[in-house]
C-alpha cells in the first residue's frame, strides 16, 4: 500500500470502540447534526424557522423532576436575554424552609455559537442532571447566536449574566438560596469557549465590579478553539462524526467579525489577546476535558499548555 493510500485508510478509521447503544446514540446525534446543517444558506445565514422545527424548545418544569425544578428567567429585557434556572428541591423546601444555600453553575451550551439553545432537549436534560448530581443550581444562558449576533455578543451575554447574579434582588425568593460566592462557569464546545472568555472578562474587571459574586472554577468540556493552520488531529480525524473541519470553518466565519480570521482572540486562546487575564489571581482554577476523537483536540491541548504556562490548572482525561 502506498503512502497516500495508507494515509487515506488511517483517516477513515476515526470511530473509537463503543457499545451498540452508544453507537446508536452517536448515529442519532449525527443525524440531527446533519439535519440542522441543512439550515445553512449559501449567503451565510441560517434558516431559523426550519431550525426551530428541527430543534423544538422544551418547556421549563416548575414541578420537580427527580428532585430538580426549572424556570425561565429574564436577564436583560432590552436584548432580550434569557436563561433557564435549574434548582434542587430539597425535602426541607416543601416544608417551607428554603434549605442551605447552594453554589451556582453558569452553563453555556454548545452548537458552534449558531445552533441549539438552553431549551434544547439535550441541554435541558444535561443541566437537570448537573443540578441533581452536584446539588448546585444551574443557570443555563440562552445567549444570542451567530450569524445574526457575531462576536462579542455571546461574551457580552455571559458577562451580563454574572452581573445579574451579583444582585441578590434578581434571585427568585421561592427557590433554594443561591450562594454566588461559589459560582462556577461551565460549557461544552462553543459554550466552553464562551465560558473561557467570560472568565477572562471577570478576571480583568475592576475589583469593585462585583459585590457578592466570585467565580470559583471553570470547567471547559472540549472547548471550541482554532487557528489558521491545520493541526495533525484535524487531518487525522477529518471523517469524525458530528464535528468536521468544513463545519468549523463555516461556524467561525459566521461568528467572527467580518474580515477576521482564526488568529482572532475569540478563536485563538493561546494568542496574547485570547489569553489576556488568565495570569490574574482572579482567573479561576480550570479543568479542561479533551475528547480523544475530537478533531479540535490539538487546539484544546494548546489551551491547556497556555493555562499551565500562566500557572493555571488545566486537566484532560
């Protein structure tokens, strides 16, 4: 077999060993991803009407489901910016006692900055599980999406959510008390990218910006970063399911300012502008989760190296 043929064969083998149930779930996720990809128009816009049909919003549930209730809150009516709050419902609360204050996880969903929402079925279920197993409240931010709202809209929305939480008057009185001095930022894919940049803004903000809120940690799950050059993983995993190089190229063009490339601070976390603030004592300890079959894994590893170089705790499985 020639060198070119061997390279092609290697590129085709991109799926890890998995159970039949996991394989079916991945096929279903790939089908949904392929379906939503058909909403992209040639002019760089998205057919939102079709997308809303393919990704219907799941309503919040005031009635507890496995010990967790949810409600939609308005963060900024002028935009409008909304979020979905998932909160544990301890037995004591039923007796009229709100119970002990719980930490807050501010979560940003994935979707390449352009797709999905806090009310998407999978993210509604994921945030409910996080609240149930962690015992924390989860505020899932329904940030503005590209290409209608490019950089820095999603980052602005994330920082506005921290400002919203900082004011105790914005905390619902009929849920478990929120301890925003124990606030964590989390997200997956593009949501992890947003969480990183919101953490940077928090670290760079004036010490008087926040009265009660303190960011205690950052959890970045397969963060969506990139650059102009192609990495070995992007070549090796060109046929990986769900995430592909052509799709990430389109998503960056839809999110970045017109004329910008992937050396922009939003995409290139290792650049001086993209890393500004991570050497601040206010930048939170960080856990990074890297997917072994994610084509963007080399960028994620560079992100870890950048964090370690600045004294932060980057971790990957």
